[in-house]
C-alpha cells in the first residue's frame, strides 16, 4: 500500500543520498564491501513532518536482495520543520563490490497526523574500478 503525501507535502520533500566506498573497513578477500551513505531529507513545504519508519531494498551485484525495515533512522524519528533538512549517515555491507539501494520513508504530517510515504530513488553502491 502506498500512502500519498498531503497535497502541500507532495513534491516538497526531497531525499538526496551520497554513497562512499569504505576501503579501510572492507575486506574483499572475505567478500566484505562496506559502504557509508549520507542521506539528506529536505522539507521544502510550509508544513512540519516527522520521519517515522524506513524501508530499504538492497540489491547486490550477485542478484541477492535484502529488505530492511525499522523505526526511524539511526535511532531517531526526527521532526523536520518547514524549510529544514535532516542529515544522517549509515552503512551497508555487501558481499560484492556493486549494489543498488532504494526505499521509502514513512512520514506523518504533524498538523493533520496524516501518514505518507517519501520515495528514495535507487542509488548505486560501487567499489573502486567498477564499471557497471
């Protein structure tokens, strides 16, 4: 089920993600490839919102798919006011040097208490010298 955002929050919430390969934490010989990713949630609306839950779909280069669901992000359920941003950094560990993550945040319009989802567009996780 997809929850559409309240009209004022519709296209006004944007999610940007910046992935980084963590060479110092990775061990390719052990099939351990560590990536950090910094997420910035921008609330360009005139309404406050709260991020309640997350869903991630992680597709590894091998085709293996992992789904992650949980409350909030990095132990928080942040309130994001009008014109504000919320930024956090987390990690993903893959068994190969390439993968793709995508997902959704379940949020609530704090004035109406109406829940809605914000899509997180697919982004690529790739170790050094990976072409695809």
